[in-house]
């Protein structure tokens, strides 16, 4: 039985299906063939929405960054200073835990210098800069702090995903200690 044609399939539905595949099986399994099978369409139909696998990966990277931004922005509501940094840090790591494939997609755009990819990522940078304003960081110093925080959160998430933490210590407690050390460091700079 051949796939039935889907009328009105839009990019949002396609990206949601791709995200489900990614979260369940990993980004390596998000292929045009697997996605078409999940959507019950023919693979060439996907070319109406993006240019091949590279186009899909770009759209998924933007989709993932947008989803991550939404989680971080929601976490930042009503908090400031140390509490805001801790809250968005926990939200970031929890996003990576709950959506490992989507998180992986945020790092897999074929061209990370692409204007659309950069625009999506800039929202997270701007949000983080606003949160770090509580520490009177400006200009390049603020950007260095954003890079530092992102490095901590991505490193922590990546190590956790790859079972890099073998000791029987509570991971959430470890994360909180690390973020508090980061906060102390930016206060002293």
C-alpha cells in the first residue's frame, strides 16, 4: 500500500513529526524517508517545504531554538538576579533532558552562520543578556558571560546525555552548585 496524499500538510506539522522522530530515535534517524513514512506521504512531497535534508536540518535547528527560547522566556517571567539565572539554567537542562532530539537539532544546522539560524539564536542571547544585566555586565563582558553560561549548560547537558556523570550524586544539586559558582564568578569580575 502506497502512502496516501495529505492535503494541507504544513511546515509546522512536518517539524513536529520530525521532532518526535528526533526525540524518540535521535537526529541520525531524521531522514527524508523516515519522516515521509511517519507522515504517510511520499518523500518528494517534502521538497515542497524545504530543500532536501539540509533544508530540513536548518528548519529543525530554528524550530528547536525557538522551542528552547520559549521555555527559557517562560522560566524567566517574574524572576531576577540569581534566581533568574538559576531558573533559566534549570529550564535549559530540563529541555535537553525532555527533548534530546530537538536539543540536538539546535546544534545541527548545516550552516550555523545562516541569517535565519543566527536570528533564532539571537533571541536566546538577548534574553540571557537581559537577565545578566542584574550584574551590571555590559558590552563584550556580557557576551563573554553569555558564552560562559551556555558552555556550562551545554556541557552539563551533553555529559548527562552521554552518561558522563557516573557518581551517585544528585545531578540537579550539582547543576545548582555549578550555576552558583558561575554567578559568584561574574559578580567578582
